[in-house]
C-alpha cells in the first residue's frame, strides 16, 4: 500500500489548495480529478486513478496538514502570539473571525471539493463494477467504495464540527446543520439540512463503509482508510452526538481490537538508541498507535504544520515562532510525563526581545524529509490515533446515564502509563472528571486541532460556563493576550463563508457568527 501511494502519479489539480474562490458556490465545483463531467469512469484503472486523486486532496494545506488542524487550537487558549510575529492567522487568534476570512473559506471549500469528488466516485462506480469480469478487481472496488464512503463521512463530520453548534439530542432536529450533497450529477437545493439529519447522513455513510471494509486489513500506520479508521471516526462522531453507549462501543473495537492491530506507543521504551517509540511516532510518522495517517513523500506532501511554531527556515540558524505554548499548558506536565520532552524544547528565539521559551517541536519535521531533501517542519498528519480512543471512552464512561468513573480512570491511567517514565495513575470523580479529561486531552492532543470543538462540546460543563481567559505572558502580543471568551460566544461556530450565502440559487442560512460580524 505504501509503495502504491509513493509511486503513482497523482493529479496536479487535486494537490492544489482551493484558496481562490469565485462567485459560484463551491458546492457546484467539478471534481478536481481531471476527469470531465461527460466522461464517466469506465474501467478499473480509472477507478484506481480517481481514488488516488481523492487521497491526494487530503494532503491539502487547508485540511489536516494546515488550517483544519491548526486554526481550532490557535483560536483557543493553547498558544500565544509572540511580539513581532508575522501576523499569520492573527485574526483567528484574536477572535476577529469574519465570513470573508480566507482561511475559513478555504476549509469550507476544500471539504466540499472533497465531497464532490467522493460523490463523483460513488455515482459512477456501480457501472464500472457491473462491466468488470475480473473477480479480484471487483473485490478491490468494493473496498475502494468503502474507503470513499468513509472519506465523505469524514468530510461532513469536519463541516458539522466547524460550522455547526454542538449537538444536543433535545434540539438537534431544529438546529442548522450543513448542506448535504448526496450526488454529483443530481440537482439538489443549496439549503442546510437540520443538524440531526446531517449527523444521520454521516452515520449512514459510515454504515456503508463498515459493511465493505474488512477487519483483516487493519494495520497500524496505514495510509489507506481501513475498517479501524471508520470505527475511529464513528467513536468520535458518537461522542459529539452524546451517544455515550456507541462511543464506548466503537472506541472499544479499537482498544480491544480482535487482531491486536494497535498498541499505545511507549514513551519510556527505546525504539532506536536515542528515541522512544513515542518519539519515533513524531520524528518519523510511524507508530503502532497510528490508525490512519495521510501519506506524504518527499516529492508529494502538503502543508508544514511546524512552521508557525519554529520558523527555523527563516535563516536556518534561529527560531522565529509565530506562536508559543501557553504557560498553563506547559505547567500541566509533571516531571515524569515524557510527552513534555517530545513535544517541547526550550531555546532562545531570534527575535530582538530574545524570548527564551519552550517551543513546540512536535512538528519539527519528518527526519527522512529533512535528511534527504532539507524539507523542514513537514509531518504526516495523523487524524486517528489510538490515544484519542482512550480519551473518547473515558469521557463517555463519565457522561453516561450510569457513570463509571472507575473505568474512565482505568483508561486514562493506561494512556498515561504509556507516556510516563514512572507512575501515571489518576483518580476520576463526579466532581473532577471534566477537568481531568480536559487536561489529559490537552497533554496528549496538543495542537492536533481538538480544543475548539472540545470546549464547544462541553459548553457550561467546563469552567462553569466561563470559557477561558488569556493572561499575558513573556513577550506575548498585547492585542489578544488578555482575551476573555465565554462558553456561549457565537464564534465557537465558524461563520458560513459570505460568498456561499450570496451565490446564485443559494438558500443557505447564516450562523449567529455571520450576523455578529
């Protein structure tokens, strides 16, 4: 599988980040696979080519190797802009987020562009299968179809996460969801479905994916969507839907995988003479706990996740970070927590003010890319890791109708023991579970794009609804360093891009965040 993705030539158009937007809604874009609308795919080779083009789109810097991962955490309380920074994503950090923001537009467009390509695949695959006589090819296309259903579900899950309110079973039927495009060729109104229907559509796609994917193909560090990846997404979606039973069920399918395909990467056991298994996951993008990663090569990769936190390539001597970790985050790690040394390293920056601070080195870059091609700060995104599944199950145990805090503590302890040089036990109670789960999610998932949605999902459960407040720290930018954000702030939900609302034929209703800008 890895050799397949490394060697095949993907479509140039599919690699481009969709940053130039026109007056036409991005929901009406043609697939970016270089296959004309009138030339439906006809052969098994065409199907393979289209599939590779769809995977290539996932490399976009608007998605997991860029905006979709970085913006949610930059927006919240995890980092501080440094005095003298380049102002990259400065408006996001300062909560000046408007319907015309180019980064928000790019995320929205890239996700719908991905959906359009998935729809094109799903609309045409049946005809190819019906005309195919090779049984092996038919079996392969069945698997490919499962992968595409899962990718479409993933794209819609990101849209509802970014552009919709938190799911509440009591109100989801009347809350605004997203525009559902179910087919490439079928004419459909440009109108938002309910939040309930939007989530149901995601679950329907996951059911289609899970029916076609085989557990025997589950393997760690896969660059193709597997059944395990579909289950991981299902667990995440269930958590966001407050379906605690399903969240426990699907996360357990990975934690207790029948083939034991995944194990937590130890931060205390050496993999090489200098790196632990946990270190190696971030320095080389391979690990036994990676359920799915987006495959990069030295000649085909996406955005550079580490640039904002290091900017070493400015002069290849000093570091000029745009953002540095919040002190409260750094203080969460105790001396036995090996994640700290994997994620952070203290240096004196190249700025005139000479800030000395622990910088985020988690995304310093894939070692082979650096050693072979001097490509810095590029790491393969890891949208699904086993660690998240432990965190999902722990939260679901705590928030179930009949909470089981002991089981939640067991899950967090198991995760922490994999990250600690010694110890790691944790106590979970009715009174501290949100704080403990929040802190552990920050320690483990730092700058992986979860914080904004976590705070939105918890709402008034977190910090008594007070949200968060930034306190200025050394050499932090004055504007934004004292920001106070309440749990009910409308900008926890990103505004729908203005051009989508104004596009011809659009019936898209705006979010509250549109109306406040």
